[in-house]
C-alpha cells in the first residue's frame, strides 16, 4: 500500500462520528430480527413419541438403508419358508469348482511324497534344507555356477494368447558346431566327453538320456532329465509359470519345444518307476495344460492311471466331469471310452467292492444320460463299458492271458493297445472281475454320445512310450564314459562283416 492511500484512509477515519447508544441498540435489533432458518421444523416431544408407538417414525436420512434391510428380511423369510414347505424347492447356491488343471508347487516335490509314504521326520529334513532358489519341477537340484550357453524362451506377439517357444541364444550358438562334430562320430563316449565340458547343453543331455534309456539304465536317465529340467526352468520367460492355466507351448514349433515335451514325459516315467505317483500326476497336469486341445503326448491316457495309483479319486471324478466343457466347450467324457473303464475301476477301488451281477447289466442298459454313471456303483459302470466298448476289455484280458482259446477275437486299434500297455499293472490283481463282466455280457448295445470321437488323433502315438517294460536296445557291453581295454569284434573276421559291424557305435576293433 502506498503512502497516498494510507493518508486517505486516515482522513476518512477522522471525519467519522462516534456511534451513539441509540444507533447501537438499533443495530442490535436488526441482528435479532434476522430470520430463523429452522423455524419450519417442529420438534416432537417425548410424550408425543410415546403416544404414537403404533405409527413408526420414518427418518428421511436412512430411508434407503431401511428399504434394503426390509427387502433382505423378506428374502430371508422366503428362503426359510421354502425350506419348511416340502412342495417348494430350496434355493441352491452356485458351486465354484476348481479348474481341472489346477496345480500346486508342493505336489511337484517327490521328496515330500516319499516323506509321507515312509513317515519320515519333517523337522530333520528342514534342518538339512539346501540353500538357493527352489524350482517347481526340480526342487532339490541346485547349481551355483554360471551357465552362458542357455536357451532363451520367447513369447509370440499375440495379445489374446500366451504362446511361448524355446530358441537358441548367442552363447548356445557358439558351441553348437562342436556338438554337431560330436554327433557325427556316432560315439556315445565322445558325447559323454562333450558333456564334461558343457554339462548343461540341452541337446547333448537329451541324446545321452536316450542312450541310457535304450540301455534300461533309469537311474542315469533320471539324472540327465533332472539337469535338463533345471536348464529349461532357468530359461523360462518372465511371464511363463508352471502354475499358469493359459500358457501354451506347441511341440511342433521347433526341436527345442519337442525336447522339452519329451523330457517332461521321461520325468513322468521316472517318477512313476520310483513310486512317486502324486508328483507324476502333477507333472501330467502341467504337460496336459500346455496344449490340451491337441494333446500330442497322450496325457489323456496318463491322467486316469496316476489318479488311480495316487488314490485321488475325487480329483479324477472332477476331471472327467468338467474337462470336456473346459477344453472344448461341449460333450462329455465318453468321447474317450477308456475313461469309462477307469471310472469303474476307481469306484471299485474307493469302495473296496469288485463285484458285478446281472442286475448291473439291466441298470446299465436303462441309462439315458452319461451323467447318471457318476451316481452308479462300479458294477453298473463296468457293465456299461463292456457292453458298449468290449474291445478294451478284450485287449486287457488278452494281454494278461485270461482269455479262453476258443474266444472270438475282436478288432482292436492303437488306442486299445496304448490303454492296455499303461494300465495292465493295476488291472492285473482284479482281472477276474473284468473277465467275469466280459463273459456275462449278452448283447452289445449302441450308445450315441452325440459328438465327434476324438480318440482317433492318438493313432500316431507309440504304445512303447506308455509301457513300464524295460527295453534294452543297446547291448550291456557298451559302457558309456569308461574306456575299454579290448575291442568286442574279432579282427580275424571277414572284412565285409567288420565293415558293417563297425558302423554301429558300440562295435570296434583293437
């Protein structure tokens, strides 16, 4: 404020007259005469409230809340009346079911399963816990060194899908020519020497695992598979997870995707041979979830087997009820008829009753919907199975040697052989139950499931991949990684014979 403005204000204040007493009283009257903003509201007395108990006072502040409470009270009264009245149906809450491929990290650990089987002390195991980051597929394998020749996992740029694939990195491409030279020698010992230099090379590990597999040395196969899975896991994309429900990997994209699938299948086989069937079931769910619509590894023939061996009957029932609708959006489990046999075996194993009567065949013939099978006993399910698809029963009985010589053979295909190769060990103790049902069937009846049969897509699979038989293709004289003192071929043999014999990697002359 300037000096001129301050002088003007001082002059104005000096010219003002002091207020008189009358003026002050007038101003007070004006203040009193100001309108009362609350004069239109009436305050009810306590007496008036007591007199009008029958008429409730409605508050304008909580009208909405009271209306909601009254509606809730009315709805609760209706529900109670519906339960008390037998003529009305009760209100059912919507049941939330878990996805069929829901997985848990702890179920991947075979040591946890062994601990439950042998009832070991958990406190002792916690004290001996290994340091380092735990991976889902290989929770007990750690490596502190640096690996500069890993694979890399990439994601296809599609915002609507999570499709991943493995590819080589710069470090991996540098040592790839050395691997090609090693493979061209056709010598397993040179491959073993290459692995001493590069112990986590994916293709070399897979080739060595196949060599041990052909020898029947499953202890070494398990060791190679564990290293392979460790390399794949530390190469995962940051958006990829073992527990994911929508991650997809196409086995036909490249060779590294194929090796990943084959490694997982060998891991399942090794876990099953060790007796860790719960961990094997979890790995099967993981493989199945990667591409469930195509299922090019045949997980549909494994999930029922490991569910029964692990005694996860309720999960198996949940799977066959919901997997068709979750994966394809239509149909039911009878698109894969072998699941009907597994359903009958699971029900009998759960109840402990392996019996079948003539009444079971009558009930099976009168079934209208496939959903009714879940409420039927095991005998009705087996009667329905042998009457509708007797080829599976004939293949099992023929494999187990329980058929009569004069029994008319049935035409069987690849899917019947696959199911027989995988489940013969669980059906063998109850082969009499299956044989009785097969001989009791009088007439085959047709059942139209009203959807396309999807089992034909598995005709390209090999039944040997689903068998627990030990196959020894390479002779036991071949010892990988250990030099021999002398050759296994006679140097005095015919030269033409020696020429063709030495083409095989396990044959050589001093």
